């Protein structure tokens, strides 16, 4: 209240989102929609990771700085400020995002987001990564068990 009365505003320094990067894992229709906003709307550097990058349309490629295959997964998650999971639920993607393959390789300042399917995330590993400061944060739209109680 004192600052308000004195009209003094102290704001923590903020970083512009345009200086950040995003890796979108599972680069299909939904991933491309995210990339379009991140790249064209916010000016972020964006990678799309797709099992078959050669099958990516020119339109979808235009939303990314680079569309790569799964063989480049580790490289882009090491560089990304935001790692966004948009994977479908299959036997190959169950627990895909885990400590060993993902969280331990991300920047400590990075944020993991899952907007794909809940079973693609090993939630115990994600909880551990957050508690131990392996990554800075997480945003989950979906969970293994829904609805949450």
C-alpha cells in the first residue's frame, strides 16, 4: 500500500518472449497451430519435431525455423526455452517424456508443456524434475488419470 500511495512501482525485470525458443514435439495440425502463434505472433524461434519431417507441408514448415526428425530431438530440447508435447497416445509414446529422455536434457530454466495426451508424460519423473530444480516449470493440460479429483 505504501508504494501505491507514493506512486512507486518496482517491477522485476522481464524477458521478452521474442527472445525465447520453443520445441514442439509431435508436429502435426495442433503443433503447427502452436508454432504459427509462437513464430508469427510472438517472434520466437521454433522447431517442429516430427517422426517424418519430409511429410511436412510447406505451410507448416513456414511456421518453424526448422522442422526436424526424431533423430534431432535431443539437440532441440537442449536449446529450447519451452518444450511442448503434442504427441498422440500410442504404445510408442507412453511415458515418452521422462527424466532420462527429456527432463534431464532440458535447460534448468526451461518449461515443459503438455497439450497432447496425458499418458505421454511420466508424471512421477516430471514431479521429481520440478522438485529438484531440473527444469523451471510445467504446464499440463492433460493427465494420465482424468478427471482430476
